[in-house]
C-alpha cells in the first residue's frame, strides 16, 4: 500500500510546526545558558572575587580615587569553615576592603597594621601574637605593635606625617587598619578596630585605569 503524499498545505503546516518546536528549544537552551551564567557570576562575585572602585584620597599614593581593584574573597570565606579555621586569610600589610563600622552601605579600603591574636592554630608571631592580646600604638606617624615599630616601606616620610596619638588593644578577630595617606584618612584612629565579619576581602589587582594595571602589595 502506497504512503499517502501530504498535500502542499499539510507540508507547509508541518514545516511551520517544526520551526516552532526548534524555536522553543533554542529559547529554552538560551534561558538555561542565562541561568547558569547568573549562577556562576553571582557565585564568583559572592564567594571568590569582586570589583571595587576606590573613593577618596585616603590610600594615596598607592591607590587613587576612581582606581578600580579586584577584591579576592575566597580565603576569607574558607577561614570561617571549621576545616580551614587555622588558616589566616590576611597578613599585616595587606590592603583590604571592609564594611564601614559607622556608615551603613559604605565600604572602606585600608591597610592592615595589626591583627588580634589567633590562638586556635597554636602558632604565634614574634611581634604581634606573642600574648593573648595585641597592643597597637600610633604616635605622630610611627606605628608600634606590641612595642615593635612597624616597617612601612610602602610609605614616604611625607605620607606618614601626622600629629595624632592613638592606642588600642586588639582581641581575637579584630584588626587595626590605617589609610596610607595618614593626614586625611579616616581609619582605626577614629573608629577603632574592625571585626573579622566586616571584611569583604583582600585587594589583589588594580585593573583600571589600564595604564596603572598592577598587583597590589
């Protein structure tokens, strides 16, 4: 028995239906791609790396206003997990971005000068973790941590000029932060120590403007 040949009209309708099905598949595939992209993007932004635009002159000459930097967040997230709790996400001298302790929805970028003791790991640093607490003193531009002067090779004598005097004792999970431009920076001299929970991550790369692309140290 011979197969019935579809009429021209039926052939056109079948072709249109196939095109419609193909279009639906393409839309569905595109939607899946968008969803996966958003999941990966948001995951990277929340857990791994995030962009930040520097505002103000408090980190000059090392970072200037409108510079754009990448903030690496993963080590800090990992350090809050039991398996990695002995890992120290930051070191003295690191530049970090953190939530403002005194202004809602504002972030600051400063340099870590002193870190509270981390006794869980069983190791202590000769200068800053030799006791259960850490004592920081800022005296007219010079900084002392547990009576040891901090070597700030990243600053010139002019950058560190200041007539301020400030002393603070740090407990576990607390950080003493300063801006590199001491004469204009609002930092731990005014709002005291910041908590570990306030830290977003460590600044690792300046990517804008392109002429100033560099690793951040």
